[in-house]
């Protein structure tokens, strides 16, 4: 009986962490926008922040763009390797190769943290008079990105749509050490942001 109770408690913790971190405002919308449903309307732009599996984040943003969720893509992130191009520039290149016109892509190349992604990208969004965005990042990172962007720009409507699975995170995250590390690190970082 004690083992069954322990398994139930552990399952509840895993499900709770998954649902909390993986904020997905487009869940239930289907593949394309639906003007009849408020959460499913077109946004002014799709914002993808780099880090983790940047390539998967870019691919998800491009997929949303191709499904007409927005007509602009914004990529945010400095270079992980300071001798090469910024992550944002690499993301732009990936999107262009996937068929997105360069004229539909904006980049923010200076941010090195999630808070900086939000602050620097919001400046760009305001310059371009963008008032609604869909935020794309890894599922484990989705809640914190949403919090940081809402804090940086309370007047910009933000919705989140995470990459469900990438090379660091999947629905089976709890079966790996890296999955637990990512989940616990994000929970601690979210508490830090909330305490500010």
C-alpha cells in the first residue's frame, strides 16, 4: 500500500511540474488560427528565444509562421560562442532556409539571459509597434519566458506555445537526470523572478 501511495504522489508531482512549466496558450486551437476564439487569433509576431535546443525552437516558430499565426518572426539571443554569429542570426538563417522571407524576420542579438531576452525584445517590439506576440521556447522554459515578457511589457499581449519535445526535454523528461535538473532549475528561477 505504501508503494502505491508513493507512486501516486510521484505521478502527481511529475504531472504538476509538467503542466506548470509547459505553459501553452494555444493548446486546443488546432494548427491554424481561429478568429472566433480569443486564444486562437493571429498575433502581430512570433518571438522565439534562443538557448536549450535553439534549432527546435526556431523550427517551431517557423511552423507557426507558415500556418499564418503571425506575419513576422522575431529571434532573440546573443552568441553562445562570441567568435561566431549570434544565436538570433543563426535562427534567422535557419528560417530563411526553411522559406521565410528575410523581410519578415527581426532579430535581437544582445541578450544573454531570459530576462534580457524579454527586455531587449520588448524594445524592438515597441519600436515596430507590435502589440501581440506568441512566445516560442522549450516546454520547460515556457512559464518563465511568459513571466519575464509579461513583466517587461504588460501592455503587449503575450501567448505561449512551447516546443513539446527537443533534444533536452520531452514528455518523458522525468526519466532522465537532465530532465530533473532542468525542471528543478526552472522552478528555482521562477521563484526568483516572482520574488523580484
